[in-house]
């Protein structure tokens, strides 16, 4: 079931088309990654869903209800949580005070507020620092608190704009664990990210956007199938360079490696290994890899994500 | 290398309008204001002093004196006024002592001249037995009473020289013996001639070349009883019962200036919230831009009220400022002033693109307003032109209100002009801030 549906979203800033008919769906309880190079329209799309950017055309449905996209008001988005890319916290307030304040601003009932804040402090692993001013926190701690402040009102759909930007790997792991907990609780999560590996590993589906259009979407396997095919990249490391060229294999790095693409590993790989043996070489190592999201991304956009 | 760094500095200066304004514009503005106030822009004259004039004597001597005062170019004499509370269309009536006192109390004139009954009989006696002219003075403008005292002496000498001569001869005969009949005839003839020439015009002619600011004008003629051509008694109708009255001026002046600084600083948190993304997040919560601005305005207003209260309480404890008897008026003025200052701070914050820009612009505007509006030196020192410009400043109206409370013991209802102006300013500031803040709303 789709909890969020964007259809043909269009938005221009002067002559620049930030969104040029972008469409996507977010399903109940899934984590969806929105990928795209800088300027592709990711943030504009998130802001439009959050009611912070007025669309020139198209429609947005939240829980089956069509939202007003032309007035630029956030009304009708009560079940939505937004976590901005910036650390939008009050640095002189403590973690608890920030949570209490944002909870009130999001309309959390007074009798619910204190228990939710305590839960959020536990969820973010900040309970022991709850009474410290946020300005003393590390980047990762601020990021976690930033997320908690956006979900204190228990939204069913959460939008996160670059939730792990600028934090160390351990903090990133912790943040993705938090998001997984949300997803497991039935919350639908849409996040924009530059971290392809994380999108690949953590998100059920991926939407790739470029020049304001969604150019592909689906699971990683679906994306691979649709773009560079279902083949596997095989790397054979030999004891010495083969004397003759072997069919289907090309020289790889270091001179002793051969690289090839196989469609069916079970039937094609034994054949390749036999050909190498017949050529008088011994196989020291075999590596079989699926095509990465990075390869898919470059295939689709023609450029690296960080360009 | 040094040249390169200087070059970078020059490019930065060329592109930073705030720094340019702070470096070149603000000093010139301040120099001009100070030169205008204290240097009278190269002129040797002061602006005409507004006075109310009451003639209780109604003798030929007093009438001639009144006529001469009316022609005195350094005075703007008022002899009539509408009764208190009368309609605007009601005819003006000749002033009496009570109404003249009211005009001083209300701040319409800084000085009222009362020529008492019996003045004409002793006019020009040059001793202390004569009837003294009373100057009903608003001591919040100490310059005006000093100037008028000097002008009274000057006018006495020029308005009725024949009477002065007769009084002089009377004094001579009293102490030196009577004149001979021949001397008396000669004196009578001369007296008639100078009476004919006793031109009040001469006073006007004199004053065209110089008023109280001229080097020849008496510098300090006033006092409880003066032994000059006329005796002058200064009566302070406002500040006589007050302890350390001038302190309320400084307290209000400084408080309003720093209120504006703190309001613009607090308004600057809005820019910080824009830069940190907090405002963006606020706008995705239940708080819309109107709510955010209203909350900011209320907070800055409360902060301003607290700031002024602390200042005046300090003044009361350390400098005997007369705060407690004026509490209701003080709170009304403080609330209105703080509210308008908060609105002003929000306008600046919503106008500027960065905290740095806000700092520069607010410094320029607040210091200029404070100088023109009376926070740095009393407005009675200012030439009329600068006073008029000052009326466009926030400070002038706020200080007028505090002055009405602390000097004129104004009742709450009498503060309506200041309340109205500050209320209107608040409404305008908030409307402008709301319109300017639209750029941060949905794109």
C-alpha cells in the first residue's frame, strides 16, 4: 500500500526546471532512498512533499489524501515528519529541552510529551547526556537528536534529507539502526543520500532522480536488471599471465588477473575455470561480484554521484 | 605580498556597503548632527523661544513692554489660548496665570512670562523694591528660561526708555536732591522726544542681528530677584518637587537607545535560525511564519520591558529617580516603547540577509535615530530644523512620553499621543516585517 504518492511533480525556478514531472511512491513500512547528483531535484521534491515548496504542477497524495501543493502551506501533513539536512536544533538548549520544545511545536499532547522524550533519549542513546547543551555534542550526536526531534510526534511517514552527511562511520551505523527500528515499527522512510553503499544495503527500494525526473526506481536487483543486466563480474587471479588470450576474459589489474562477465555463474564459471587450466595456469583466487548501485548510477546518469 | 593583502582589503571594502556606510557615512551624519546642534551651522543665533505672556498689570508701561516683547525677534510670544478641554474651533481667549501655567505643564511652551499687577508703577526702578516679572519655567528646558530672562532685560531697556529715564531721575532726586525747574523742563522735553522714538521696532531691529545668543546678551541674568532694568523671578512649575529630576531624562534616553540595540540583536536570532535551518524546520511544524514572528515580537517586547525596568530601578536606587509615584505612566510608556522597539528589531532582521549586515545597519540607524531623537542630548538644545527631523525618529516619541510621565506628571489619558504614535509604529513595523519575511516562506 502506498502511503505517499507523487505524480508528475513540476517546479521551476526562473528558467531552471528543478522538477520536471517527477513521480514516486512510498510504501507502507519501507525505507526508500532517493538518489541523485547535486542539483537533480531531490531537496526540492522533499520540500514539496513537506509543504515548503509550491509546485507548478502535479499532485501529491499522503495516506490517499490529495494535498494542496500550490498554496505552500504545510496543512494536511500531520502524519508527516521532516528531518532537515541542517542541524536544526537550539544549541544552547539541552537535548531534553530541544526534544520538549520540538514536541510541543509538533503538537504532542502535554501528558504524552515526557514519556516520548524519555523514549527518544533512549532511542538516540543520549539519555546520559540529556541535560547537556547541544552545542557540546559531537556531529553524530547532533544528527541523532536532529532525527529524534523530527519524529517525536510519531509520524507514519518520515522524510530525511541527507541524514548521515558529515558523520563518522560508527554514527552512520547507529543512525541507520535507528531508521531500521522506525521501519520495523511500520513507519515509512524516504531519505535522500549520497551514500550509495548505505542505500544499497539499507533501503528496500531506490529512486534515481536526475534533471528533475525520476529516471529509474525499484529494488537494487530490478535496477541492475533494467540497466546493466543481471550478469556477474568474475575476476580470476592466476599464478602467471596466460600465454594466449582466453575467450570471454580480459586482462585485469596486475597482469595476472583475468576479468569477465557471466550471466549464469553455476554453468559458465566451471567452463571458464576449465579453459584456464587448459591454458596451463593455476587459479589462485576467484571473485564473483554483482553489479553495484554505483555502476547502475553511472550507467543511468552518465556521471558520478558527487559530481 | 603586502600590496596583495591591501588589494584584497580594498576589494572587500568596495563590495561591502555596510562597512562603507560605517566608515564614511555614519561619521559624517554624526558630525553634521553635532555641528547642527552645538555649532548652529555657523550662525550666531538660536531658534525663537516659545513663550506664553500674561499681563496682569494692564498699565501703559506693561502694555508697551508686552508690545516690545511681541516684536522681539528671538521670542515667539503667545498671549491667547483656547480654554483647557475646549473644541479646536473654540475661540482663543487672553491668557491668565493659570492657563499659562497649564501651557508650561503641558509642554506647549517652556516658559511663561507673567507681568504682575503693580509692575508699571516701579518699572525701571533699578532696585529690588519693584514688582518682579515671574517666569513660570519648565526646568526640563533650562536654556529657555535663561534666554528669556536676558531678553526681558534687553526689552526693558529698549521698550520704554522714557519711563526708564523718569524712573532714573526719580531715583536721582531721591538720593541726590531735586532738579532745578530748568533741568526738569529740559528733561521733560528730552523724555517726550525719546518716548516718541521709543520704538518697539528697535527691539525687532536689534534682534534681527542677534538674539540671546549674541555676545552682548546677558549670560546669566536670572535669579530669584534680579536687580536689573526689570526684576525677574523664576518659578519652576514642574521640577520643583522632584529629587534629582534630570536623571529621568538620562535614564529614558539611554534606555531607549539600548532598547533598540537589544531589540535588533534579539531580532537577529531570526537570521540565525534561517542560517541554521531551524526556521525551515519551524515552518514544517504547526507554527507558521505569523506565529514565529508573533512569538519573537512578544519575547523581544518582554525582554525590552525587563531591560527598561532594570534601568529605572537602578536609577531609583542609586540616583534617587522618582519612579514609584510614576509607576502607571512608566509601565504604559515602557510597554509601548518596548513593543515598538521589538517591531523595529524585527523589521531590521527581516530586511537583512546576514547577521553581519544586521549589525552594521542597526548601528547606523540606531545611533542616527538616537542622536536626532534626543537620546544623546536633550532636544531643547537642538535647532528647530533638527527637532523637526527628530520627530520622524522612534526615540523622540518615546522620550516625549517618558518626559510627560516624569516631568509633567501626566495622567495616563494624557499619554494618548505617544501611545497612539508608538502603537501605530508597532503596527507598521510588524506589517513590514511580515511582508519581508515572506521570502523565507514557501518558494
